[in-house]
């Protein structure tokens, strides 16, 4: 890939600000174009980036200067934009999930393979020091052979704080496809591919009310399952259990725990890039905080694109597709009451060595 790697952003909503903060200090990635359905917003964002132009989506896709499209559109548009970018000869790095249906996810990867292009997929929180330090502890055998994992995320629902929460409760939303990627991608980084899933799900109510903003009190329909409990069978033999919910108030559970033959790990929140990993060794009397030993230091959303542009591909489209198959498989298993086999797989990416901010930002 070219250096600096030339990127065009499609979609400059809320999440784009976090990407721009990360990428602004980068010399290896240069934003050359910005597009959004809201032309005024695209122009405003482009004006704040030296050398960037505000374009229409069609103009950006046709622009020969753009090597990779950073796809920050809403989940329902991920596949449409990714496929159009690939057809235009671009690489694609997109926000999570890769797509909202498994068929679309497969089409993206197949199209990229046929075109000789590359696909990357968030979340890139898994490349920070939190998850990577836990990964190194496992790789170094600190807990022996991993046997099981527990991942938990619960909240009472995004409508309590988001002024326009409707899309979280429509197909492509829900806790599985919204928050699930952080936990599933982390489990894949820590324990490797999955071969089968089972699940149970529920929906506590068919309508919800917006709790803040100009639409406060407005009632909207719920069209997705809002609580899921599932189990993942990893190819290694380890079993992970996952709970994600828009129906619960709070939990004291660690975001992720990994249990091995000689110890257990408490893994930090995978929605963040850092945090402490703690170990309880067999025969010990208390938890011990491990020193930070791997990952991109002081990273933020967009570090996966930096990793992608450098050719490492640790937040790859293959992992994104595998995670999507797992999440849609959990929903399908819950609906059918049967075990769902997972067909896709991936090569576990290399560990991110402990990389100071001044190195990866250079």
C-alpha cells in the first residue's frame, strides 16, 4: 500500500470524530476526501483536514487518489458502500459489523478476493493494550491451556441517552450486532476461531420511549431481540459463554474472563483500548495485575486502519466475516432452538508487540 496511504471517508457522523482524532497525527495515513449524504457536514469536516476535499459519494468512489475507503456509514449501508468501493478498485476498512446479513458479508469478502483488494473491519479496540496484554498472557502460558471464557455486557437500552435510538432496535441493530462485536472479536483474538454456536434470546417489550433530546417521550417500535445468552465452541476445544442485553440495569461481572488449567484472567472492557488485565494463579490467594506487555499504547478508533495500511491486517475482513457468522448464528440458533455450525474461519493474527504511541503515530 502507498505511503502515505490515501484514504477517503464516507460517512462523517458521530463516530468519525474519534477516527479523525486518531488519524490527525498520522504520517502513514492521509485523508484526501470526505463524503456524506449531508453535503454541508462533509464540507465542514473536510475544511478541518489539510488537503482534504468534500466530494459526493460517487465522486469519492471514482477518485483515483483514494486508495482505501473508510466506511463509517450506518450499519445498514455497510455492505452497499463496501461493495461499491471494491467495484471501484478501492480497498475498504469499515466500522463494525462488516455487514448486517451473513450473505452480504460473504459477498464483500468474495468481491475483494476476486478484485485482489483488501478488507479490514472494526472493532480495533482489540489492538489496544487491554486485549493484547491478555492475549500475551495466554500465549505465554500463564493460565495453562484455556478451557473456557465468559463475556458479559448488559445495559437498560440506548434510548435512555441517545436522541435518535430507533436504528438500534431495527434489523441490523440490537445488542448482538451493536455491542456483540467488541466481545466476539475479543474472544476470537484471545481463543481463536469458532466451530459452532447455540443460543437463547428474548424481547422484553415491543415498544420503547426516547428518554432525552428533542424527541423525548416519543414511542418507537422494537423489531429485534433485546437479550441474548449464547455459547461458542472454539476450534481449540474451549467454550465461551456470551450475554448481551438491552434489558438489564447493571452487572458486577468482569467484561471478559478467561479460565485455564492453571489460572484465570480478568480482561478489561473491550469497548476501550486499555485497562488492566488481572490474573488469579492456581494456589494464589488474590488477583494480581499484570504489567502492560502488548498492544498499541494510547490508541483510539482508527488504529486498526493504521495497522491495515501498514499491511498487518490484524483487524481483518476475514475476522469480521467470522464474527458476523457467529453473531447471526447465535440469533438463528436462538430462533430455531438448534445448534448452528460455523463454516468460515481465519488465521489468528500475530500479537501486537508493545508499541509506544510515538512509534505507531509516526
